[in-house]
């Protein structure tokens, strides 16, 4: 089979579709969140949306201007914002991955290394081009009016105190904002183009890498079968539970919005930062320590009881135990995260091939694979969820009063604890899957030995859920591209090796009951000759009306003609001529029937011609 050439038209169209859909989704989410938060009343919504999208994909935004909002009016500031709105980033990552993987599945059961690299590079280049345009557009001046910003005192605490198990988690977030901004302020911001493009390149390559490792039905180059069997089950399981955790956070925000007095602000904050809070809680719930420091008015922005722990301005270590001393409900967090990791272990076991190994070997493989994946995931979540906001006063190059927040998790301990938690929950999940019979029941076709995928004529994606074009439903198709499993259309259980069970024989054994449809023995066959009751359609018993007449019966009109009878006479077309009589042969000979031979009479001679008529 010749190597597949790179379809550049398809590559370009796929890159345009994936990048455009991703940026449209991120821009729409950011604009909606800013509108719900009321930010469009202070400045232009377009530049602010561009700045938020740039921050979501790893960009940097530099604010500056009057710092009257921080009690330092009349001075010029240099600020830094190191927090990414992960809600916007998650929406863009999901759409970018979905469109990219969908186009890649049309390539076939395998894809060449050159074509895969071309698709990744083309998508990344186009992504950076669009991001450069956003960096150019993301600069504006925002006027902040403290009198019109934020609800009244105690509103946020009342809203979130209605959530079960959450209580006063806000810590006076909006109330602190109300007390923070006392006067009008003019703040300019601009997107740092160089750092934004560098961060965007890392972001898009990371998203595509995670998408390729998490998608179990997307083809990879030949020789990468180990990725299908060893890496993808664990990565896909952990990715699913992380996204589900974010959806749970969004559901809590919806509940708070429906029961609160400021639904717009709550939903706007959830659209921007729900993944920030959830993914910060995951490492913390697995006992990964965080370092925190807060100073100035920005301390009021921290949730309760983190703000109480960091009060004083000195750096402290944030652990579940330290927070539980201030609020005992914090211990619910490690329990929830442990259940989430157990779900990831069970999903890994259901998606990992058994390969005929013993139970101990299967449990060990699931534990090691999920442990390695979690060891990489926890430091990544800690890095994405870190918060760093500084507002430093600068007068002729000298820093004076400052305000800032700095939260970051321990990356080395995240790697170590991630490996321990992943291995432990991977083993427990595998044991549960084996006990319930769910182990290996959701294995993708590409993860089976020699597995391949067949094209789905509905959407072009390759999977094992249907027959290949031109084949009949359920027909096994094998070939060099897909292996022996290419045409499997039934559940995995149908293709497992099992004991040979011969079909039962239908011939009666000695001593058993005789076959009623065979001759002799047992009850007579009513459809065979003889027996107790006569067969009305066989000889004997009542006469058969469709058989020949018996002596004394009326003749059968449909019976064959008898010799010498009238019905044996020759057939004559029409009635005989007048005066016809049956002559007998002069020689007295007889025909074949023993009767004198009969002949037709000679026809009469023609009349003489008429005499000619003369003239009158």
C-alpha cells in the first residue's frame, strides 16, 4: 500500500474551522461574562473582551493609570496581572480539540507522521495569527466609578451562605470591592504582544497534545499502538472527571444565582473563573500544600477562610488542616476529591484492555498508568490555578506602598502526591471493576491488539460501530490497514475465546424415544401408508374421487379413451359433408387398430367453362 500524501486542502480547512470556532466561543463567553458583571458600563466591551481572551490563552495584560482605587491617587502605577480566566480557556480548548479531532478521524485508521505534524503546525500558526490581532485590539482606557460598583454590604455573604456546605465562602469579595473603590479612577490596559504570542503557542500545543492523548478513537501513526493501550485510557478518564468537576461548580453557581439577589454577577463570575476555583481545590483536597501571601486591600478578595489565614501580610502555608482549624467543613473537600479520583480509577479499568493477563497484572497496570498521569496532572493544575496580582506604586523609579495577592501550589509535592493518589485509586478502581465485571468493557477498537477502525459513513469519523462502506452489516472485514479486528461490529464479549460447545444431535440414542417422523415404532405416522386409521388419500378405505372408476361405478369422463370407442375416432375439423358415408377399403385391409381403413371421398370434378357471349 502506498503512503498517503498530505491532503493540504483538508488540512487548511480543518485548521480554519478549529481556530475560528475556538476564538468565537471564547470571545462570546468573555463578552457575556463581562456584560453580566457590568464591566461594559465602565469601558468599551470589545477591547476588554480581546484582553480577557488573550489572558485566557496565556497572554499578559499590563494595566496602568491613576491608582485612586487603591488609595494612592495622583500617582502612576506599574501593575501585573497573573491570573488566567480558565472558564474562557476551557471553552476554547474543548471546541478547538473537538473540531481538530473530528477532522483527523477522516484520515483513516492510521495517520502518517507527516500529516499529523502538518495539521498541528498549521493549526498553531493560524491560532497565533488570530491571537496577534487580539493583542493589537486589546488596549483601552477604563473609567471606574466606585459609587456605582458592587452591591450593598453583606449581599454576597447572604447569597453564598445559602449553599449547603459552603457558607460564607465569599469572605466579603464584593464587599471588599465596594470598600476598596471609593473614587473614580482611570485605568489603561494593553496586551503585551510578545509574551502573549509565546504563551499562546504553549497553550495551543498543550491543548492539542492533551486532546490527542485523551481521545481514544482518533487515529495515530503506525507503530504508536502502545499509546492506545497504555496512555489513552488513563488520560481520558482523568480528563473526564476534571471536566465533570467544573460542571459541578457551574451547577453550584447556577443554584446560587437562582436563589440570590444578584444572579447576573454570580453567573458572570462563574463563566470566567469556575475552573479556577475547582482546579485549585483539587490539589488542595489531595493535600498538596499551597503558599499564600496577601497584602493591602486585595486581601478582601480571597475566599473565607483563606483571607483569615493570610491576614497580616506574611506568607503562610495553606493546607486542609490549617483551614479546618478556622472552619471544620473544609474536611469535606478531601472526601469529595477522593471520590472523584476513585471514579477516575474505575473509568481507567473499564477502558484498559485485559489482554488475557491475571487479575494482579491488570490491577498493577491500571495503578501505574493512572499514577503517572496524575503525577503530571496535579502540577499542571497547580500552575494553571495560581494567582498573582500586584499593584505597586512607582514614583521616579522608587516603589512605595503596594498591594498584591500571591497563591501558588508546591509543584514537587504535587508530582509526588499525584503519583501516590493516582496509583492507589487506580488499584482500587481496577478491583471494583473486576468485582463487578466491568473491567475492559469500554475498550476502544484502536486499543485492541491489532485493532483498527472502520469509517462511519454518517460523520466521517472512524470507529468500530458500523460496517465499512460496501460491506454488509455484521460481516467481518480484515485487511492490512485495520488488522483482524477491523470488521468487528458486535460487542467485545462476542469475540472472546471460550469453551467449545457442540450443538446437540437430533438422532435418538439407543433406549430413547423413537422419532415419530421415522418409520416403525411408536405411534404410526398418519401421513404414511398403513397404520391404525386409513389414509383417505391412499389406497383402501373410502374411494378416491380423483382415481379411476371401479367396477360398477360411473365412467370417468376424464379417463383416457378406450380403443374402438367413439372418443377414439379421428378428429375432423367441422361437420362431414352431406352424403358422406364411411367407405371400406377395397382390398379389405385393416389399419393399425384392426378396423378397415377409412378414406375421404374424391372431390367432384370442376364444372365446364361457360360459353363466350357474343355482341348483341
